[in-house]
C-alpha cells in the first residue's frame, strides 16, 4: 500500500553510463517532484511536474531529463553519469501547496 | 528571494529537555510552512505544518510558531526522547506557493 514508490533503491554504476530511476504515486496527486540530497543532507529540488507538465526546472545539467507519462509517474533519466551525480534522489508528490509525500529514495553511486 | 535559513545546524539536548529550531524565510508571499523529520537512511516525513493564518500549532510534544511580520518560524520539541534524534528540515512555500524551499537541515541528537 505504498503511497510513493521508487525503483531501484540502490544503483551503482560506472562513470559515463546512462541510467533511469522510476517513481510512482497512488495518492491521486497532481504534482510530482525530484529532489537531490547530497552527502551534506541538503535537499535540492530539481524538477516538478503538474498534470504531466513541467513547471519547475532548476539549474540542473541537461544530462538529467525527467519524463512524466501520466500524472501518477515521474521518471528521471540521467545521461553520461559523473562522480558528482552520486547522491540520494527522492521523488515526492503533493496536491499543489499541500504536504509533500516522499518516496523511499534511490541511492546512486557513480564509480 | 526564496531563501530559507535554518539554525542551528546541530543541536544536542539531554533526554527530557526541550529543543528549538528556528528558520527564517525571505518570500513575503509564503503562506505554508511544513517541518520534516528525516531519520538516518529514511525518507523525510512531515511532522507538523502551519499556514499563515495562524500563529501557533501544537501536536502532542511538537509545536510550531510563526511570526509573519519577522518572517521566522520555529519548531519546539518538548520532553525529548532518543527517538527524536534525526535531521529536521523546515520549508516554506515559495514561487507563488507552487513549490517548497527547504532549509539546510538541523541534526538533533538526544542524549539518553
């Protein structure tokens, strides 16, 4: 009965590879987000989609490309992975201006 | 601006004492202020939130106060317990209230 789920939970890969992280929410929310949490625990928003439309796109390298096939899913594809991409990536969802529910996180390690 | 500043960055308290974390924000249009708790290796989870039409909200041992004039809000935890040890994030709705700006987090350590 998970509200916000992400796969995979752990991802270890080599520099230069391309990888995807998937997110799904069953809360009926209109808005979904991707956050990056680095080793210092800072939570930085990367993208936000509302009803499949991109509404927030922070200063993120264009190697990162979100895709929302429907309002319950928001995937994150990363091309040409770099060491600095290592972090925990959290998906979240909300009704606009309401509580954000976070997924369990995906720990990405780039070697 | 849409900055949220949070301090102190680390707070150690004896079990049973109170803990207070303060945040300031810069967007005067912000009207929603949630607090999230993140335990080690877990996801951030909402513990309490407040909207700009009230000055204080309480839920058992946790309370939040909001001063809109001064643009600051605080989290108060009373009778702290070891399970309160975690990183706490404040946030404010910004950008027309369509997203949250998070503070940098505060590591609270409750010493048994």
